């Protein structure tokens, strides 16, 4: 039997439309948590799969590619996103795993970008597939890209990422720049004894390219067997850079995230530090997360999570709305991470989305 798009739309309206209208009638609410923070940013993980195997990200390596279907369908993700935007979310970051390994990702992004009143749709990727996909992502409505890159040395990059090909990432970054993505961000997780000696080289990329190179403190939470004590504090990174360059501090931007930015005098781009361990920024936290298996979290490290899957299975937009409101309501005032780690079960960044 052939069903037209119009027919499907009609079926959808009859089935879920009445409940869905409840949300439509209350547009533009503002989400404020019990600590007075305005929540306007959702990190949406669309897959737990990845084509790299960074040890710090994946506690137990279950294989880079699994053929299993994603736990959340496109319709689930769209309902979560639409409901969040109606509640007050303004910016959505699509993450993973590696979001670009999800089947149909470009079409999904196009639909996410079309959500009324969403101000920004952005994406975090390892960059491996950008050479092929950057144009499509731009056309789909992705506004900006964060690309993870922990080394500029091919062998070291391969070691950190479990076999990644640096050349592919570098040509992906170039392609993304050529097709008009503004201020591409490079995320560098700085690890003592592993890549800390590259911070100057990374910073020098901003001299003649409009890149934002952000140095992120390694969070000792992802893997029980990963070495402790490899976090390099943001202040140490800045001291290192200040010995080589004159750093000019920059103003913070609305929806700009937790990085503190500096321009190297005369540089086209900027460098930044993100310090979740040495100097947490929980007081300004504006985000909630939904993991690739449909769990909503008020904090990267919170264990009081809400499983959205039963609600999604029932196609219950009011239930979903209430669940998201609960996540905001019970968002902890700060995360429990300290330089010694987290305690308890390791956290799977690859599922949560970083
Ligand atoms: N596959 C994509 C990528 O590589 O960017 C998106 C997922 S990845 C989990 C998102 C971000 O989390 C990356 O920038 C990654 O470096 C960061 N991340 C993962 N584990 C981390 C850790 N233990 N400490 C600091 N950052 C971490």
C-alpha cells in the first residue's frame, strides 16, 4: 500500500496532534533551574557508535562500529528537540559517539535546523567524514562545527584515537573552512605526557586562520583504567602559551559556552581554555543533555537521570515535557568531578556526548 506524505501527516495529527497542541499553545517559555540558572542549551547525542576509539572517551571498547540499530529514531530525536525548544532551549549541539556515522544524519540535521525558534544548531565531530559531508551539513543548516583534534602528529594521533588517520581530519577541516563554516572550533583535550607539548603548535594555527582552538582539561571520569594525574590545568596551559605569545583576553559571548578566549596579538583566530576540573564553571551552566540511549541528564556527571524511552514509546509529548522539566528542576548545583576522578562507575562519554 502506498501512503502519501499528506496522508502520513494527517495520521500523525489525528494520533498525536491533540496532545502535541498543548505544547504549541505555550511557546517561548523560559527554563530556569532551582539554582536560578537559565537553561537554554541541549546537547543531543544521536549515536553511541564511533569510527574512532579514543581511550579517554570509551570505558570498555565494544568495537567502533556495531550494526545494531540506534536506540532513538529520528522521530524520537525530533520530538525531544522540538519539545525542548518549546520549553526554552535556544541552542542544540548534535554529538555522539560520532554523529556523522548515524545513517541519514544530514536529513535529520535538516529537520532539526527547521525547528521554529531554534536559534542555533551546531555539531561536534571527529572530522573524519567532513571531506565528504561538510557541504551537505552547511546546506542542512548546521551553523558551526566543533572538531576534536588531540594531536597534529600522525603517529601520535593514531595512537590517541585507536587508529585514526590525521590526514583525513585535516582535509575535512580544510573542506569545512572552504564551504563557509564561520569560526570552526578545534577541541584539544590536553593530557600530561601525551600531547601537552603541542599546545604552542596548536595555538600557532590561529595566527593566520580564523580558527578557535580550545584546550580542554582532561576529565578523569571516562575510564577506570585510564591514567589518573594526566589533567593539565588550564592556567598551566595559559602560562605556557604566554611564554611564547602575547595573549589578549576576549569578552564572553551569549550562548558562547564555557571557554575563556584570548587572541594572540595579530592573530586571525583565537585560543581558549575550558577548565571543568581545575575551575568548574557550574555556576554559569546552561545545559542539559540527552544521551544516545535516550537518557536525559541535568549534568554530565549526574546519576539522577530520566529515561525518556518509555515516554517516547508511548508517544506522550506531555510526559516528555514534564520529564525535561524534571531534569531541569533537579539539575545539581555543581558537578562532583575532582582531579582524583569521580568515584563509582566510569562515565561513558561516547554515549553521553561529552
Ligand atoms: N565524536 C565526536 C568528537 O570526536 O568530537 C563527538 C563526541 S566526543 C564524546 C565530544 C567531546 O568530548 C570531544 O571533544 C572529546 O574530546 C570530549 N571528551 C571525551 N572524553 C573526554 C574526557 N575524558 N575529558 C575531556 N574531554 C573529553
